[in-house]
């Protein structure tokens, strides 16, 4: 079992609720996003065009391989209370029924798959804090499309979260088909992903 | 410790002005600090602990009493190292009174005479390494680090004489011992009441 070296500043109870309320009330600049990452509120600009291009291609390629009753969404904030987090993944696969359940919030733990595409400026968080957060939430699959990795773009599929730590299921380069396991059971084309 | 420990992003003049403008205009929730720590996004930090606030207040009072008349002491003003795409809000800033004026919320790093940072559990390494490198490279003559969390026990370290982005250690004392701050500020700081 892996325990983080420093526990996040807010884990549960009163201060988590206060942080959530502050995040909800925040007046975010036009087009920007606000996430909570390990107890801090991070306000960042809209992603770049190549980033958006990749997310959109993945969105389209996931649609035909979704299990019955699930859909893929953008712009959904998912909560990870145990890691003091509210993330907005580039893509998230959730049960359709959840979107109609009448509650305003979504728990990361209900997702079947989350996808993050890196850009300069958020790569570190996607690789470290979000990796830890999604694993802690028990999201079965985390697809990290790292456009800005120093050794060249790399795609990593993480899965089988145990005690807040993922196993690396597969890594590949842009151009390699991404082998999504159960419940998708399909390889996703990455040959048109722009680098850097 | 060297500046190489910190990664300064390549200058992209097109996004820095927009980022700083958003920082200036952000409606910051009461008690939170808004900083640009990665050159790409704004990080909002929740209010620190009471121990943290107590140390800041003790130092503030001493500085007000002991500084030469032409200096002013601030909590909650921004310090920008524009060349490094950082804007921090240090725990305390000492500057010549006539340098601190105008409608904006920040001064440039080389307009500060002394900066004080007090470590918190979630950001101690950031204060010790990243901020020290930025302040040194930005030309801040004196950097006082109040660190209750280091391996050597609660310590106060005064850094100065920055050369090529690296400070020299001028003094390093345990809580309880005095710290001599050299000219032109020319005063002694008392650390005997610091909670640890």
C-alpha cells in the first residue's frame, strides 16, 4: 500500500464543505476552468486547440464502443473527497442515469473511464495529483494522453486501482491503437493525434 | 540548492499578459491567496493555520517597530517575477514606501527589500526550493524562511546576496534565537515567541 508523503490539507468534514462552497461561488474568468486539487483551487485557461482536437477525436471514437446505459461527457466536475479534489477530466464515461438523478454533483468513483490530455502547464498535475486522485476514487480506467512528455508524446492506460495506486496496463506512442479492456473491449485509433 | 532545481517555462509573451490580467481581476474569496506558481494557471490557497498567522503577526509587529522610517511592511500584496512568469503573495513583504503605490495588486520582485515566507505542511518544499530560486533570480536582496517543519526542527533561515539566481545563507537559527538582518534594514528579529 502506498501512502502519500504529505496528506492533503483538507480531508473531510467542515473545511471540505467550506472549500467546496468557495469553489462553487468562485467567479471564474470567461472560458477558464476551476478545479480543486489536493485542497487548492486551481484556475486555468481553456485548453489549446491541439488539446481540444485530441479530446474531440477520442470522444467520437468512444461513442460506438460504450456499454449500454453509459455515455461520454465533457465539462463534468467529478468529486474525490478523500483526496480533497474536484476534477474536470477532458472526458468521462458515466452512467446516463446519474445525469438524471436530480443531484447537482458527480462522484469520480461512479466513472468507468476518465481521460486527460496534457498541455504545458497542466502536465504535472495530470501525471501526479490527478493520477493519485482518480486511483483513490477507484476509477477503473485512466487514459493519460501526454502530448508534452519530454521523451515524445506518450499514451498510458492505467487501471486496477488498489489502495489509491494504479497499475500501468499499457503504454504506447501516438499512432498506436489504444487497447481499451472490458467493458469497452475495443482499440481506439490515435494515428491523427498532433504532437507537442 | 540551485536555480536549476526549478523549471521556468519558456517565455510565451502572448499568454502571460492575459494570465496576469486575470490574476489582477480575480475576485479572490476572503482569506484565500491567489498566486501564479506555474506560469500557466492561478492557484488559490485556503487560509493558513492560526500558528502560521501568529508568526506572521509577530514578525509584522517587530518589523513595523524596528525598520528605518522609509520602509513599509505588507501582508497580502503580490510580488511578480515577470521574467519567470510567477506572481506570489508572500507572508510578509518589506519595501520602500514610495515603491508600493498604484492601482495594481503587485510589485516586481526587485522592488522588495525583504520577503518572509512561513512554511505550511502542504507547501513547505515549495517555499524552501521553488520560491527561494524565484526570489533570488528576481533580485530580492533578503529572503527570510520560517520553517517549523524541517528535518532539523523549527528553524529560521535568512538568505541574501543573490548571485545568478542562488542565495547565500546569512544566518540559520533555531526558534528562540535572534536573527540579525543586515543593512540597509539593520535590525534584529526575535523568534522566541514563535509557536512550533
